């Protein structure tokens, strides 16, 4: 029987999460499976991946073929790297202890890179939030100024009052009426 390591979809519409399962290659995507070895949630940042490392390694060594996505997930978690190192041990290129030290070094470096990514995402979110807050504060201040100006009564200066009185006199109206209009060019 050909076995595959693949994802089994769960969750509601547009909110998926997946089980990582070992299933017969002829079974339906969400149908029968042999063993559940983990789960995967792509909606979190970074994606949440829980894999039973020993079960996954055991199935990979038995010959279960991972799908493309599962191969990436298993590679990310170090299962495929351990398989690579185990082949070296079988061929006599290294010992079990060397394999374990190399794997632990690789996992430690991977953990550091993941933590750096999480920190970078948190910083970018914080800067975006601060920028949005500053922009919102600026808009509120401008709106407050407009309201303040609108609530003040319009005060005319004495010069404006004199000009308004002159414009209302009959002589000023006659002068405006006598000026010839220039045609628009």
C-alpha cells in the first residue's frame, strides 16, 4: 500500500486549519487516514506547526511520501534533515552522536531565525500602529480647529465695515453699473 503524508483540511470557510496525516494514497483528501502526526494553522504569523517529530521521522523512514506542502513543513521542522543525516549514518559517513549534534545545532539555529522573524513582525506592527495613531491624532486636531473657527462669531475689522458702507451707497452702485464689462477671452 502506497502511503502519503498530506494535509487534511478542517475549519470553516476562509478560516482553514489542517491536520498532517499519513493516509493511503487512494483515500480521499478528508477521508480515512492511518495516523495523525500533527497539525498546521497557516493563518497565524508565523504559521503554527505542531508535528510529532518521532512519528513523522518513523513514517518518512518507512517510505511514506510527503506532499509538496508537507515536505516543506517537515523540512522546516527538521524531519527531512534528520532523514538526510540518517542516510549518512547507514552508509557509515558519521556516527549516531555526530548526527544528533548536527541536528541539535541546526534546530538551534532554526529557532533563532524564527525568533528573529517574530521580533521583526512585532516591530513592523508596532511602527504601523504608531503611524496610524499619529495620523488619526493629526486629523482630530485639524477637525477641532475647524470646529473652533466655525463657532467663533465673525468679527469685522473697522476698515472692512467702512468698505461695506461705501459699497452700499447709491454713488458706488452707479459707478459699478457704468464700468463696461470686458468680454472673456
